[in-house]
C-alpha cells in the first residue's frame, strides 16, 4: 500500500463512527489475547482462521500486533509479502486487504518493507489502528479475528473501544508466570465487558517420540477454571484439535 495511512484522521476519536459502520456488517468478532508474550496467540489465531474457513465461513484477520505483525506467516508457514491496494481519494479511500490462503489479512505489514520495524509511538499507532479498521474493505466477512499483542496495553484498550462487541479467546501456557499474567487479561475482559468465549492452554504437554509418554514442559501451573482446549507441542498445524474445538466449543457459544 503506497498511501500514508496516518495522515487523514485528524481528531482523536473522529473515525469511531466510520469504524462502527464498517464493522457493523460483520456478525462475529473474536480477539485472541494473552497476558504474556510468546504463548501462542498468533498460532492459535491462524489455526482458528483456517478451521473457520474450512467450515465455510468467510474469515478476515486484523493483525493488531503492529510491532510484530506475523499472522500471515502463521497462516502460510512461510514469509509472505503483504501488499494492499488503496482506492479512492485522500480523505475517503478503501483499502483492499490481501488474501492469504483465502483469508483476508489486515496488517501493519502491508505498509512496511520486509524486515523493517514500525517505530511509532502510541498516538500514531492509534491512528493506524483506526484507519485500518475504518477503511478496509471487509464486506462479506462472516468472522473477524483480531490477533493482539500480549497484555492489557494500548492495543487491547483500542480493541475494547473500537470493537466493543468482540468476544475474546484467551491463551496461556501452564507456567506460574503466564498463569499469573493471564488472570489480568481475564480481569481486563471482565472489566471492559468483553465476553470470554474460550480459554486455550497452549504448550500443555509434549509427547515423547520414543515411548509416547506425555510430560509437562513448564511447572504445570493451573488456572482456577478448566481450559476449553489443551494444545500439546506440535510439529504440524493443529487442524484436528482446533477444528474439533471450533465445532464443539466456539460455534455453539456464538449462537447463544
Ligand atoms: N502448540 C504449539 N506447538 C509447537 N509450537 C508452537 C505451538 N504454539 C505456538 N508455537 C510456536 O511458538 C512460537 C510462539 O508462538 P506465537 O508467535 O503464536 O506466540 P504469540 O503469543 O503470538 O507471541 P507474541 O506475544 O510475540 O505475539 C512460534 O514459533 C510458534 O510457531
Ligand atoms: Mg503474536
């Protein structure tokens, strides 16, 4: 995308009505959150997207991790150069998001050259967050997934403000530190009235390739609530596990 997307929203909250309008046609929005980094949010988000697509839904992913935008890689399992087209005028344009394996991807990596960092402070990221949500063509999308960076900082707050009807899937790993941090994510969701759709324990265990025995990778710390999905260490995409989880836990809860 050649456009400088940070130029056209002048006032702080000026794009909120446009965002609401643009997203109002999408029936389901699900954000993937965690307390701690590296627990597998992006991986779970990518596998969710692929499972939902396989079930016949039209899926888009908003990569809200502007400093580590890697959802396209997680979907495709290789480096993808994302290029979006912007059509229209400076003040009223539409971004046509690229597709990766049939999934629309809206990401800051669309405006970055490969390997280049987005070195922006909060206010500029806030503008980009708004503009991507306000101007991306997401017509016909059934489910919008949002891949968040870890924690309860700016991007999570942006999400709660800009997509208040988003439901949340929380990912953690069974290690004391991650469990302590994920409690804060759960509190964040509760405080901001974001429904917790499901909880995923990732890196739940590994299986010995020689004897088949399962063993803990971390210290086995537990949350008070039982997770809806326990994902082991996997070499390949967890299609079966995620597919089953989506069919049995996610879809029925969306209909409530
Ligand atoms: N169940 C799994 N089995 C094997 N590898 C996994 C599993 N889940 C995630 N990974 C790997 O762990 C690494 C971290 O995963 P990922 O990037 O999804 O975490 P994240 O929570 O999105 O990180 P960040 O907080 O930096 O955004 C990646 O290399 C990913 O491929
Ligand atoms: Mg990530």
